[in-house]
C-alpha cells in the first residue's frame, strides 16, 4: 500500500517514464497504444515503463477487451513532497522579498 | 524547526529596521502581499476566506485556500494555510506573524505550524477509507504507532 520514496524516485528518474506519467496526469486515462504513439519508443518498452510506474503506485491499469488502459495516481507523489524543507526554503526567500519591499515602501 | 506532539513547526525570526506599522501594511494589504508573497485576495478580517496563488508543483495545485484566524494590528496576524485539498498530502498548516518593536525597528516572527509526520499522513488517509483499512488490517497494525 505504501511505497518507499526510493521506489518513487527510481520510477521517476527515467525521463521517458516521467513523460508517460506527466501525460497521464494531464490527459487522463490512455491506452498503451496511444501512449506508444506519443512516447517515441516501442510498445514493449512503453509496457515495461508502465510496469515500473505501476509498481511504484504511480499508475493504475484497467483491462478493456484486448487493450490495457492506464491512468495516473498523483497521490503516490505525496511522500516526495517534503513540505517542511519546501516551506523552509520558501519562507526564507519570501522574507528576503518582504525586506526588499519594505525598502521601497514609503514610511 | 520544533516539535510539539505529533506536528512540527517552522519558525523564522528576523530583525527588520522598519517600524511595526509599516511591516503590518506589507503583511495585510493585498497588493503589497502580492509583491513579496503571492497573488491573493486577502482582507485583514477574522473569518475572511481567501486564496494564495502560485505556480503549481508536482503534488501541489499551486493554490492555498486560507482563512484569517486572528488580526491584532500591528502585533499579530494569523491565517490557516490550506484546507487539505491542494496537495496529495492533505497538508493544513497555520501561519502566525508576530511583530515586536525592537531597537527602533521590528522583530518579525513567522511560525508555520501543523506539519504532520509521514506516518500521521498515512494513517489519516487510511481513516478515510475504512473498508480498505479492514482489508489491509495487517498492514495497518504494522504501521500505526500504538502510543500515538
């Protein structure tokens, strides 16, 4: 049920897989054939990439007749978003901007 | 970074050479907030709901649905940051600004509280889907901290 972040990182480290995941995230459910047409690699290669994404929990599959359709599961990304460190960097930068703004403002 | 119970907080403190009243304006006037923080429809009124908008990230919509919790010019400003719908993690935090006059300027303190640990998040998500939790009872028992 819970995939260690390492698996997620590994699954998304490959640019072709990242591309497939992004297309599914934006475009909704798609068949392997449709994904192959866009991916620029062979159908077996796409299937293999989808297998890795599925193992990482990033995509779900659904059989429909002879075709398998895949959809993205963006919730699987949650462990990757390290909010504390994200906001630490965020506020540090924003406080710099706040001070710059105060310099520009009238009393 | 500090830890209280099961959540963590981020705290920033900065001495700024401007008076609290001026810092307060930068923190509470929508067009000024937009210049240093994010696009927003903030109004300094308790109970006012507003949004901050930024560029989306993977796992985050780029929007924070917020609500003003406390307004005490020019000392204290607090708002709920997010309502749990913006990211897959369901994060909801509280941002509190405290302005203290110091050395002719202001000691600005920002605290963002309510960061849950990953296990907490996992448990919360499970709580939304009891049938699935029961299906995976073993997994749940293995994961839940019984002391929590």
